[in-house]
């Protein structure tokens, strides 16, 4: 019996998060037993170069000495208190230093919890019910956010998952990412009913799609005009594309920001925060209830704080960006050599590759038009050569500070061989 078959006998779907099951690429997932730096080791002893990075958190690479030391030392004093500890304040202060739009912050345990709580807070602050999200952006699996667009931009939404009440969908408006005209139309018709917009400032759940010039500015302007709350979901981009997140790159100030992944240094942790007057609506100060038994867990606080301190090193992001650039420019050149249509994006330690003819890709419809079968072959060809990429054509990839010339050159050598097979 394979490890996956054994897991499937006791775990729903054999995995504890759907994309891990390899349903998007075929075959069975590899099982990891250890990791160090830029490398993973599987249960059958294979060593692979990792570009998933636990889906983003491992910006320093796996088992970074400073992070491991912080967790071990903290664990000696206890695993969970359910009461305040100084590490919570220290990490909160560091987050506020990194992201100036965050004046107050609340720790939670997952990105889904962060986005769900931020939307509840926006609704409580404005006294309104309707929210705007964008097709192709993913903000966790809470009910309000598992809604797809109706037949027209402003028609009733439709639940995209069983178990989501149809009645709930009527308050979620799903628009096209990078379409400022659609946003303006929604606000023209429903502006006084809209509580918030939630958006990935760089979309990372439909591969990697950056904002078009003026798009984020339009979101800010429309929200400001009617008093709606602008939420930047930086669970993925926070501390990944820049020290201050994507908002620092595009110089847009959201009202609320959600963070996850890197903020916990590899342990379950997330956060949401923003304007002090909005955050003041949270219990116990205000009427918007939010709570969590393991929120502010000392181990997660220690790992997150140790990680963020490493990111303050001079030249950290310049070095990380240079590594990502080397990888992406190399892949682009090799694809051109073999006449394989490939569109690429990168920012900081985040990248996207998409097998399609025309670019740059800026809309969800363009992403879904990509050659998925070619990606599947590329994925398995790279996996056979011990390069571990995200097992989905619609996920971004990640480079860590632990990736060096050896890893990148080995990756490009593998890609050269795989592209050659794709061109046959």
C-alpha cells in the first residue's frame, strides 16, 4: 500500500489541504520527512530543491538556525498559555514597524481566520453587508469568500462550494481582477451598501498576476468616496515581495491588511490589522466579536519574530530578488530556446510561470486559457529530476534566501531537459 493510499484510509481525501493531493497534475503526492535550507527529503530518501516553501512561509529556507533556536527556547517555558505573553507584543510591534498602515493588530492562527475576521470587522465598522472580491483571488475558505460571479457583474453570486448558503452569496459581489471600470460600475449602483473590497494586491492564487497601473488606485478612490473599507490580503505577499508588503511597492494605503505565512515563520499564525479607529471596534473594546484559543501562541510568536528580525538584514530583499530574477530569466531564456510559449512574473521572492502564447497575463480569463496539460508534463518532468514545484498551474512559486547558485543552476539544467521533451 502506498503512503497516499494509507493516508486516504484515515484522512479525508488523503490530505489535510486539497492542493496537496496532486489532483491538478495527476499522480500521487510525495511525502516529506525532513527539510533543510532549500532542500526537502522525501520518505523514500529523495532530495529535492523546494520552490513551494510550505506555500510561502519559508522565506529563510527550512530549519533556519535562528528560528529553530527561538522555538526550542520558547518551548522550554511552555507550549500555550491562553493568556497574554510579551512575545505577542514584540511581534505586533515589529509588524507595525514593517507595515506602517497597520496601527493596531490582532493575532490569529490562519489566513482564513484573518480574512474572515477582517471582513466581519469591516461590516461591523460600516454597518453594511455587501463585499466586493475578485475572480481568481483566494482569501481562504470562509463562506462569504467561496462565491463565484453570477451571469452578470452585478447579478447575485453563486456559491462555489457545497455547504455555502445561497442566501449568503447575495452579499458578495465578484468582479474581474484588474477591471477598474467594473469596480466603478459596482460603486455607482451599490456604493452606499458596500462594506469593503478585499483584494490580493498581487494575485498569487491564479498563478501570479500583478495589478495593472491604476487598478489599486481605483480601489482606494472608490472606497474612500463612500466610506467603504479597503482590505489588502497580503497573506501571501506580506514580507514576501518587499519588507512592507505589496502596499509598499505600489504606494497604496489600505484600511486593513491581512497577513499570514511568513508572519508565523513556519508555524500556524496569521494576523489582521490597520487603522486604529477600525481596530477599536473589536471586542473587548467594541461590538465586533473575534476570539481564538491559540491566537498569539508563544511558539508561533517566537518563530515569527525571529523570522522578521532576519528580514531586517541590510540587502536581504535585494539579494532575494536577484536570486528570483536569475531563476525566472533563466527559465524564460530556456523556453525561448526550445520555442515553448511561457509567460513569467516575479517580485521579491515570489514568481509565476504560465504556459500560454500571449502576455503579459493580467486577467483571470487569460490564466484559465493557459495550456494546463503542458504544465502537468513540465511539473512531472521537473519532479522526476528532483525539483519540487507547486502541484498546480494556478499557484505562485517561492524562492528563499537559502537558494543559491547551485540550486538555481541545477533547476535550470533540469528545466532545459524538460523543455526539450515538451518541444518534441
